[in-house]
């Protein structure tokens, strides 16, 4: 058995969508001996969400959207011209069920459980990505200087302790920095007019820029 699928069966598998999820799923299934076909509405693979995201590989920052305070924020977003999340109200039962499930997960307890699950799978995915690069020799420009999340207010620094508990739980290296520590990590911040109360640095994070996307 591999990935829960019997190798002996050599199945014919159809994958809908050739983003990062579809192509990597196809890769591992084909490597396990299955006959895999990937179809996409676009002329080439990876032309939608996987095409031009921020390129951050930051397992420690993986966090659920549903969390304490989100329902209140969602009401404010409804009144914004450019909200970070757009929900089109609909009577679709699947949409209503999804919204109720999101609401049920907006508690501190559910957030902690979901964040821990996301960090665990993100750490695993990062390790798989490193192995995949070695196996396929896919080349891309990469920076490995970590990431720094800045907090404007002390209450945000204090609120980070819940995320830090999860980082501790999964052995993700981190640094909690005061303003001076943030400037030491990123000297360009010394001239920033922004108020900086502190920051959370994940030194093992990386960024990637694809060089060979369409080859
Ligand atoms: C602005 C932005 C920034 C982001 N930054 C980061 C980041 O820094 N780090 C990070 O880890 N993640 C980031 N993400 C998230 C990340 O990009 C996505 O989670 C990831 O690309 C999703 O991959 P996917 O394969 O599920 O979807 P997609 O890449 O969207 O692939 C889905 C594919 O399915 C095809 N498809 C859809 N419907 C059909 C259909 N009906 N018939 C045929 N084909 C169909 C599409 O054409 C597409 O190729 C960011 C996302 C956004 C929007």
C-alpha cells in the first residue's frame, strides 16, 4: 500500500485542475504506477491561483481564516470598498452550511486545533517540496532569510502567544522580537514611519520565485 491506494490496482485516475495541487497529486500517483490524466480549462498548467501568488513558503504562519473576532470583522468587510474577503450572499444550502461551519470554528479552542493541524500539514508539505525539488531538479530562485511578521500594537504581540504555543508544539523555530530586534533583523525598518511594537520571526521560512514556469 502507498498513500492508502493499492499499488497492485494500477488505476486510471483523472485529475481536474493543473495547479500546484493537481500537478503534485498527479506526480505522486504516476510515480506509484497509476495511469494519470490531468485536465484543465486553460491551455497550459498552473495558470490560475498557482501562477502568481506571493511565493512565501511559511509553514509556521499557516493559520485558519476562521478565528476569534472574525464574525465582527466580516460585518465591517461588508461595508468596505475593497474587502479582504468577498462573500456573495446566496440561499445555496451548501453555502449556508459552509458559513455555519465557519462560524462554529471562530472560537479560540477551534482556532488552536485547526492552526495545529495546518502547521503540521504545512511542515510536512515543505519537507515534501524539498524532496520533490531534489528528485525533479526543478530550479527556481529562492531566498532563505526567514520571514518577519510585524505588529503595530502591543496587544497584537500579546495575542501572538496562541500561535507561538503551536510553533512550540511542532518544534518550529521562532523569535519574538521587540522594535530594536525587528530593526536588527531588517535594517530597512529603521527609517519606517510605521509604529512597530514588535514582531514574530520565523528564521527557517523561505520565498520562491519561479524561473522555469512554462518550460
Ligand atoms: C494573492 C494570493 C497570494 C498567495 N500567496 C501565497 C503564498 O505566499 N504562499 C502560499 O503557500 N500560498 C499562497 N497563496 C495560496 C496558493 O497560491 C493557493 O493555495 C494554491 O495556488 C492553490 O492551488 P490549487 O492547485 O488548489 O489551485 P489553482 O492553482 O487555482 O489550480 C486550479 C486549476 O483548476 C483549473 N480549473 C478550475 N475549474 C476548472 C474546470 N471547471 N474545468 C477545468 N479546469 C478547471 C484551473 O484552470 C486551475 O489551473 C496565495 C493566493 C493568492 C490568491
